[in-house]
C-alpha cells in the first residue's frame, strides 16, 4: 500500500469510529480529500485507492490539476473550498462540481448565470464565520438566513448547506462548540423550509468533534497527503 492509500484507509477508520461513537451511519459522512499544494499524481494515487471527492483552495492550481486529470474527470468530484473572487466565477462555474465558500450574493448570482447548461446545477454551501474574526471570510451568523433564501432561488445553483472553518482549538469539547453553532444554524434554516442536507465541517485535527456534531462532509488534507509546503506549487 502506498503512503496515500494507507493514510486514506486510516482516515476512513477514524470516520467510522467517530460515527460509531455518535451512533451515526458512516454513509452519512463524505470524505473530501483536500489536495491543495499537492500534485495531480497524488490525486491520481488517491483516486486509485478509491477516493472520489477532492477539495482545492486556489482556483488556478485547481484548474491545472483538473486539466492534468481530464482522463479521470467522470470519476472525480471537484470541490472549491477556498475564497472565491467574483472575477474567477466563470472558470469555477465551468469546472467544479461544488463550491463550499459562497459568502456573497454577487458571487452566487454570477456562478448561477455562468453555470453551463450542459452541466448539472452547481452544488453550493454558504461559508459561515462562526469564530467572529474580522479577518476571516464567511457570512456572519446573523446574516445567513437572508442570504440562504436568496441563493436558494438561483436557478443554476443547488444550495446544499453550510460550511465553516473555526479557529483551531486543542481539546474536543472546545472543538465541538463552533460545530454546534453551525449545526444549529442549519436546523434553523431547515425549520424555515429550506431543503438543506449538508454540514461541511471538520479537518484533520477536529474530524471527530465535527462528526459528533453532525458533519456530513469532512475536509481532510494533512492526514491524507501529509504536511504542506508553501508557496503552492503551480
Ligand atoms: C486546507 C483546508 C482543509 C484541510 O485542512 P487539514 O488540516 O490539512 O486537514 C480543510 N478545509 C479548508 C477550507 C482548508 O483550507
């Protein structure tokens, strides 16, 4: 087994154990392998080990990888999880399956208009700023409901749920708190009649806390591909 295949297996075991502890089915949690800064060959290796969904932060880096892996395109799902500027929406609408980082109506509207008719609707999540830091992207919790109603109406998008990147915290209880906030927000939106099913939360360090609070997509980079070196390789 290669290093990546071994790490994937170990990550799947962590998810299964966390699901068992929470009394959840493992079918309810999708593993998104975050391949930012790693090359197309690493993604190919993960795909060969059964991984289908990949997360990327930087649009140009992702486009290069998507092109290099065009032969596998039908078997891959590409998720944008990094910040999205409005001047990059067209290429994103044309190349990705999911965007987790929608936090402004303008970006959502452009993605909807630019999503090609030949593709299914773009699956999107709203990124919520659960830690309240001015420097972080994401919608403030108080503004999520209004934005969700507007995004849910856009014809070429399918609003699936919420995403967050909480501040790192050392122990599981502290890690669970922001995930609980996101889950409560999702419940609130569902109570208002929005058909949402996705909580994108949890990374290598807080996967267990996120699954305990109801994550349906965990975004795992380091535990699968290893430590990242910056700057990003082109
Ligand atoms: C890099 C990144 C991840 C993966 O983080 P790891 O700690 O390496 O698992 C998940 N989500 C987002 C938004 C990221 O930028």
